[in-house]
C-alpha cells in the first residue's frame, strides 16, 4: 500500500525522469529544426565554395604557370 509520502516521492521521481508538458512545449518543432539544418547546410556549401575559390584555384593556377614555363623551356608544344 502506498502512503501519501510514497506517492509524493514517486511523482517527484517521475517529474525528474519524464518531460513535462512545459518541457515539450519548449522543444523546437520539426519545421524549426529543418530550417536551421537547411541554413547550416547552405552555410557549409558556401564555406566550402569560398575555401576552394580562395585556396585551391590559386594553387592550380600557380601549377599551370609552372608547367607552362617548363614546357616553354623544353620546347614542348601542348594544346591549350
């Protein structure tokens, strides 16, 4: 048989483990999460594109110029 104190303790323990209605209302909705994830995905894509533009393309341009100098020095004519 549960006493009044046992019930109070049981309810208190349940509230610590399980979310309340107020807790559930504070959670973001699926649409809010989807919007945040879409924004993050866009930011990542733009960041990667910017990194490639700033770091990778100049590297290829530099290597291309070096290859052209070597070809010119060796007298190799390659189609451009």
